[in-house]
C-alpha cells in the first residue's frame, strides 16, 4: 500500500460547487493575509515594547545618578554654609582688638609687659 490509489470519483461541475471552491480560496487568502498582518503587528509591538523598556531602564539609571548627585551637592552645600557661618564669626572676632591680642599671644608667643609664657603641649599632639 505504499503507492497512492487513484480516485475514481469525479467532481460535480455545478455553480454551487464552483462558488464553494471560490469561497474556500477566498477564505484561505483572508486567513493568509490575517496571519501576515498579525505577525507584522506582533513584530512592531515587540519592537515598540523593547524600545519603551530600554528607555525606561536608562531613564531610571539616570534618575538614580541624578538623585545621588543631588544628595552629594546638598551635603556639600550644608558644609559650605557651615564654613561660611564660621568665617562670619571669625570676621566679627577679628574686628575685636582684645581677640586679636589673645590670638597673637597664643599663636606667635607675644607677651605683654611682665608676662611669662609657658608652652604646655596638648594631649592631641602627643598621640
């Protein structure tokens, strides 16, 4: 039974049968076109979703970087403001003659009349 058998049945050639054959051919074409359109749609949908996801991931990474940079900048700003406050206090102190005198005696070992300076090492310097 390896060989195919020939069919001894002939087709009926009526208009109804011809219409049915054309309808089958038309439905096969429609199905084929539908499959092409769906496959094209899924390719574009996949490409679009890939682009959107990659864009989202890159923007998320960039946002994390910007947040870290902002945090660092805020920390630097607070440090600079603290230094500015210290410098303003130093300016106010340097306008006082008594403070300048004490600073000169302390740093440069200047003394007033009848004053003896003893230099005692700090505990921090010993360590």
